[in-house]
């Protein structure tokens, strides 16, 4: 018989890659500290996670605790066109979440594993935990801590103390692009991504594509294919620093291929690029210091061990 920790954390994630990954990393760290962690998101995302990872319905030992997965139906068919409308989809998730969370918490209580804490991405009103890095945003978190009980524990993806496990939050296997990336010089590939929710108009999509091509830089573009396109051998995630260099544009203004090319080259070639890289390395060092032994995030995550004061 398996005996679980009396501390049971229920994690609810918004069904998108950029939300699942950090929340799952947090769940794995909490489990490694001796907790029982239940990770939950929609069944549609659960299907992708099962296909790409070693995820089953059984609890998985992790450090001194366990992590398990429980997926729920969001009430819409997989090809429902309303999924393309973010406002409608968020409303649907809120409606379903208000029903699912109490039901799930009640079920676990009846099974002898009452939920001690619920953590979610901010798609369910009333449950919100913002995870930031104290070294990077000290003034903001110091102020917010006077209003709310905030404990920064990130960035979790840089955590050298993270437990070793085959459980990941990936929706797709990255094997297809690794070989190509390995063939490129270090720090020479631009990673492009708008996430899985944002939709570009065709005209803006074309300008972005031609700007990337005209710049001559190697790039990895990850994006969600339109419904009519069955297969695209491309990958993508987030615009990154050069996007910030183009700020000030009107919301509905078309960003031309020339502007895209100019920003890309400025961020990758020449003295401005060197300055940007040095600045990025500075923040990278601060993030690594936060999760290293003795850092702010390291100290905060140890509140789970019970040996330090819980705030």
C-alpha cells in the first residue's frame, strides 16, 4: 500500500504549452519535497502530453513525494470553432473550472487525500499564484508582499536542484528540430513564437515571414497551423527581445517586412546586438543566482520542507 503525504497540492493549468510547462515544473519541485501533487488541465492537452511523454494515470514517485495527473473535459468538441475566440474560450474554462475544482477537491477528500492548497494559472478567478524571481523584480515583489503573501520560486527551468524525471510538459517531441539546431553555430538561431493563442492576420503573417527570410538569419519559427492546413514542418514560441525594440507601434498598424528585418539585424549583428547580449547575460546570471543554493528562490521553495518559517 502506498502512503501519501498529508500535504496535497492541486495544480490547475491553463491549456497552453507556455502555462503547462512552468506549473508542472513547480509541481515536480513540490512533490520532491514530500508532497502529493495532482496536476490537472483539459483532456485535450492531456492527450498531447500522454503522446509526447511518459504520463499514465498512476501516481509517480518523485523525490520524497508523488505526482499524478487528472485531466477534465472542457465541454467543447476538439474542432469547435469557438476555440479560436479567446474570450469565448476563457469564459468556457471559467464556467467549467467553477464546477470541476470543487468536485475534484471533494472527491479527493472522500478518498482520504484532502486538498491542502490549490494553485492555478490565472484563468480561474479566485486562485492565482504569481511566480517571479526576487533578484530580477525585487522592488515590485517587495511592494506586493505587503499586500499579498508572495513567495517567488522561479525561474524553475534553470533550477539545478530540480528532480530528475522523464515526466515533461511537452505537447510535441522536439526530435525533428534538434539535429538542425545542432548544425548551426552557437547563439546564431532566432527563436520566433507568438504562443498558441495569438492569431495574426494573413497580411501581417506574410510580412513577418518575409522579414525573417530577408534578414538572412537562421530562425526556428513555432506556430499553430490554421485549421485548413493539415501539416507544417515548422516549430515556434515567442518574439523575444527584438520585439521590444519595435514597441510604440499602434495596435492595428501593419509591421512591415523592412521593420522586421531591421529589428532582427539590430538584435543579432553589430554593437547594439553585443550590448543586448551582455544585458541578457546579466539577467541570466541573476536568475541562476536566485535558484542556486542560498538564493531567494532556493530559500522560498524550502518552505515546503517545514524546516524554515512559512510565510
